[in-house]
């Protein structure tokens, strides 16, 4: 289960922190997961699609906020739902959808799933305010009602049912027949601006609002917060909403709103 997996991962991180020389180069803590095992055309990443740093308690959230406050004066945060799906990169050339790729290894290459993404009704094909070059990151997911319909059809035809909507979404997006994607009703949320030539933004929240104006379904119900109390309240609110949503989430995401500050804080090889 996710809970057991997360517990093992926390234990492994603690062991590696206690005995750094014993940490393996190919440790799961140092590798971005998600590479497909099917034959799909590989595409080079222009911007890394890294993982998020995982935390599992209120104290860890507050520690994160405190660390950022030490580096950034009066930081503002954005708290969003973490959609439980499959991460994708979407590229637009002069306002037209040109390429879609999976995260793959997150650093060097992903898989070209452009034709399948074209089957998702919520994906904008053209943008009203085009820029020369745009890349956004999103999450492809399967709504609960669509998942139930897929499993009902699988049972009727004697096929294998899926364990959960996320597995079904991931398997569907890697289908070789785009019509299967159309039939299964995948959806999309966009949650980050990766690259934009022709327009600049200073804040993550500002970029989300612009993307929404371009027709992208952006992270729903995101909240701008100041201070650890405000951030934690937003996380708890997401937790209280979780089971009333029509799609799966597996947590909340806390982001620094200031984009220049993000660049200054940087990243590790994984997160």
C-alpha cells in the first residue's frame, strides 16, 4: 500500500542520513520513478520534471516554512491539491499544442504521448493569447465516475479490472490506440509553468491565473498563504475535502509563490 511504501521510504532516508557512505547510487531516494515499460518514442526534457519533497506531519510542514523564511524575506506560499494521476509536460509553439510527454526518468527523457493527449477534451489545442514557446506541467487523471464505468465494461467483457483510478489513467495514457483514451474519459489539471518565451511572471499564482485565462484547467481551489499557521490550515482544509471530490488526491502541495525565490533556493537531483 502507499502507506507501507512511504514508511519504508522514510526508514531508508533515515538510514542513509545516519550512514551516508552506505547509500547506494541507485537508491530509490535518488531516482525519479515513472519510466514506462512500453515502446514509445523518447523525447528529451528541456526542463527537468522532478519529484516533490515528501513530508508526513505538521511539524515537517512547519519546518519547511521556517527554512524558507530563513532564506526569503516574508515569503508567500501557494497550497494546492496533489492530484493522484500521471505527470505530463505540454509544449505549445506559437499558441498551438505541439507535443506532450510523460515524466519518464524526470531528467533526461520522457515518452511522446501527443496523440493520446489530443483525446482529452479538457486539453486546449490553441491558446487565445499565444506566446512563441510555452511548456506547462500537468497531471492526467481519471475521474471516479469514469473509472467505475471502465471497470464495469472490463467486467462485462471478461477483462481484467483496474485496482484504482491512477493505475487506470497511467495504463490508458500509454495505450497505442488513441481511441481507447477517448473512450475512457481521462481529464487534466495543469499545475506549473515550466517555460515561457514571450511573457514573464514573478509569481506562481500569477502564472496559474494566466494559464486559466488561456483555457487550461489549473489546480482547483489553490490558496495563497502567509506563515506556517495559514499554510497548515490550508493543508487541513484539503484533507477535509478529500473524499468529497470527484477525483483522487494523495496529499497537498506547498509551493513558494515567488518564482525568483524558487530559483535561488534551487533543487536537489531528485526534488
